[in-house]
C-alpha cells in the first residue's frame, strides 16, 4: 500500500500567533480554505411596514476573504460575499458560534483517545473565543442603545 502524500495546511492567521504549521495526509488537504479576514459594511435604506409607517432598514455587506487552498495559498481572494439584513447578520454570528460549540463538543469526545490536539492551536482557539465574547457583549450593548433610540 502506497504511503499517502502529505500536503501542508497551515493557518496563516494562526501561524502569526505562534501556532506551528501541520502537514496533513490525504487529498482533502487541497480542499481546506483559510479565512484571513471578514468585513461588514452597513448600508441603511428606508422600508415601509404594513401600516405604511416608514422605518430605517439596516443592511450589511458581508465579505469573507482568504485562500481557497491552504496547501498552496495564492494570496487572499474573495471566498464569499452577501448583502444581509442586520438581524440576519446577527443570526449568522449566532449560528457560527453554535456550530463551533457543537464541533468543540464532538472534538472533546474524540480526543479522549491516544492522539491529542496540538496545544498552541487550542490556545489560539481560546484567544479568539475570548475576543468573540467581548465583541458579542459590545454588540449587545449597541443593540440596546439602538432599541432605546427607536422607542
């Protein structure tokens, strides 16, 4: 049986934080994308409710940039872009966090065996989750201010 070829899959964002690159085996390595940045820009339009009352409608232009192939990064390019309502952008933040929670729970179960995770990557995950928690708290505070201004 032939030994599988190894293709490097290093997280460009994580590598800057001292996380060592890891070579992984298998063809799926060429399918690993690396997100290097996301962006949101707010646009405001005027909408009309059923009672014909006019309201402001905040929209968010959401973009995701990075490399489509971690093994052979060609430099940042657009991976995804959409125009969302602000409440849908908030749902995306919730849904990504909830999916990550599920993945980490599953990974906790899986790693009870002999092969362990690389600690520096786990520290990086913890760091980004702490930053996400702070950002979410600021989102809550700003939403409350907007609610207060809207009543």
